[in-house]
C-alpha cells in the first residue's frame, strides 16, 4: 500500500469541501463507475456539490447504475463546466493525467487533488493519495472510506459498490475475491442490495450485436506460445460489418481466457484515432501487469491494459505477441 493519509483523513477532506469532481479513467468499467457513483451519492447527501466527469456517455450495460432524467438524479456528466472552480478533484481507480485524456485541464482547476486507487502499477500523485493493490476493487476502498466516515448508507450507494466489486472480481470468480471481498458483499446484501437486478443487468442482458461481434472475432482468433495465448482483434471494419460498437467487445477477453489450455487472453481494439488498445487477462500464473507496463500501460498481475499510439493492428500484434511470449517463457 502507498498512502500519505488514512482513508478517514481523505474522507474528512472530501466531506468538508464545498465542491468535488470525481474522475474515473477513460472508458470506465464497473469498478471505476461504482466507486465514483457511491462516493458522489454520499457527498451529495451531505449537501456537497459533486459530479462524476466522464469522457463519453455510459456504456449501455452500465447505464443502470446511474439513471438519467430528473427522477434519477444522475451523478455522471460529460459537461466539463459542471462545476466552474472545484475545490477538490479526485482520481478514482486511476492515477495520473494520462488516464483521463480530454479532462486534464478540468482536473487542474481543483484547489486540492486526491487519488484513490487499487492498481499496483499506479504511482503516488496528488495532495492526498491512497493506493492499495491488495484490495480486489477500488469500490472496496471507497466502502471502507465511507464506513470510516460514518456515512449513512442508502441503496444507490450499496448497489454501486456491489456492482464494482462484482465486475472487478469476475462476479466473484477471480482469485482476488478473498474473504474480505465476501464479507463486504454480505454486508451490502444486508443493507438491501438489489442482487438479482444487478446480476441480470450485468450478465443476463447481452445485446445481440455483442453476440455477432464475438462470433466474428472468435472465428479469427490467433493462438501462439504453444497455445498458451489467444489473441483476438477488433477493427473498425469488423464493427461496421457486424453493426456493433466497441463496447460490445467488453466481454470478449473473458471468452479467450476461459478457453482450455489458454493462460493469457488478449484483445486488440483499433480506435478511430489511429491507436490500438490492448487488454490482457491471465488465468493462473502469468504476470500480464508486467506486459502492459512494458508497453506503456499498467494494471494488475492478472488484468491489465495499454494503448499503443500511432500503431496499426498488424504492428500491434507483433509487439504484443513478442512481449507475451517472453512473459510466458519465464
């Protein structure tokens, strides 16, 4: 763990502020959004002006977490002017301006900066920071922060944290789902989490376009390193051919990792701006955090990613294959 303050101290700073903007990483997942929405809701309950500034509208499969419209009182916005001069700006589930592209200038407006994260490859930054790679999800850190500050819980807060923990532990399948994870989940269930609704929204609500995209991508999977690695590529042309969007490739990497004999699953995604985003997942023993870090990214031992700038898919494949083969040969 790397920190220069306790969670209670960070919480006290947040709850004493007049305005706060929370910054999840680009293309936020369930853990980043769950952490932000839970913390934003708790701060608003205390009358603090708080927003979650995201880089693009929420993905369809996560939109249930933050209903739009007047009745929903949404936390998330793409409006960079949501708060003119924020008192505190907070990195959530990330650390560093490179993880919040397009929102850096807004972050710099904060009088004070805070970082709350659980990625082992993150470096300390901010006036206050708390990075604990032993936690299965950043939502677990936010859970503890809210408890330490004596927050009164409501269902939206509990649902957001439960969703974040579920998504970052593979619905409690991954090895990071330890005893603490299950104790927190049990406590959230006692509060009144909508377990069935969350499970249906996350795992039993697949868009048919996702099925078409996965089918096409899996038909072109490349196996290497003696079958220990499986890689799929999602080009802009493939999206057009299947009538899908990049968010529909979100679960593709799990399909690859789940193949018998495969230790590392890799998905390469071609962006509209000439970059390639690479995601890595390991099953048992490989350290894909090292792989991503060497390629300019970061993450965890078994789940990581990076962006290869100004690179086409074929070049990205060669770079990734070489580095993954090196990792698997150790």
